[in-house]
C-alpha cells in the first residue's frame, strides 16, 4: 500500500544551522512528490515539488528512488522557517489520489 | 483574488444532525478534493473530483458524501455526523489532476458532540 512517512514529529534547530526534514515513501510506480508548508495562521501551501527541481526559500529536495526518500534540506535555517511541513505523494489510480505524511513541526530558535 | 473558500470556518453540532460544508474555487480548476486533518495523522483524503459529475473515494470516505454539480463548488455532506468526525477539514483544488499543485482553503473546524 502507498504510504508516506515523516519520522520526526518535531525538529528544533538553531538559527543558521542546517536542517533536514525526512520523508520516505512507499509506491511502486513513478511518484509525484511534494512538500507543503503551513505557517502560523496561514493556509497550507506548496513549498516545492520534485519535478520542478527548483529551490524555494533556500529549500531543496532531491528524489532518491533507490532509498524511496524525498528529504527536504536547507543549509542555514531562519526563524521564519518555523512551520509545519508535510510531505505528500500523488499518484494515478484511474483518478488521482494524494497521501500526506503526518507532518514535522520545525522550530528554529534564535 | 484567486482562492479556495470554505464555509463555515467553525461549526459545533450534535450527533446525527445533517450538515454541509461548502467549498468554492474561482480558478476554473477541474480537480477538487476534501481532506481531514487529525493530530498525529496528517491530512487524509476523503473524496476527490476530477471534474463535474465525476467523484471518487479517497482513503477515508466512510460517513461522508460529496457532489460536483458545478465546476467551482464541491460541498462535503455529513448525513449523520458522529463524534469521530470531529476534525479539521480542508478543501483543495488543482488545475487538472491531483498530481498538479493543490491550492488549499482555510479549513473548517468541526466539533460533533
């Protein structure tokens, strides 16, 4: 069965430190993977998706099909990065379903 | 402003009293979806719709109904709500497919007593 696992519920780092939010997925086909972010009092919004291969707000994520991972990384965390981060997998099943991980709350300390 | 709207934003109701949560988007998106968010579980998909009159079950459809009579609207119906449907509900839309970027509504917090 398809699954998305985010092993860390909470990640706390100091400002300027590197950060990595882990995401592992289970899917036998070609996955469409996303990172969504929810800042305090804001809507859930797209941060980045693997097919675009771009860096948004300094974040990058590389799809590793061998390890079935899509970890989110940023070399120098900022306080404004504090938010809830969700990894998501979308796939074609005749229709298009989406599975979200449980989320990781990132707290960047001053 | 291009957006997804949901109403109501907050709702407290009692077991068995039918309710509808509305969702509307003004972006001419074909794909719409409903999710529920529960602590420790992330978002789980309830139903989705590929286009008008085309709907399908997500992972947790039990106890919910949807309809898609118009492209812009995708209401979520709870015919007989139960306390285990207390949750935060999100509506989302995407241009064409679920594999496109999804745009989310602000959420509806539902409490069933």
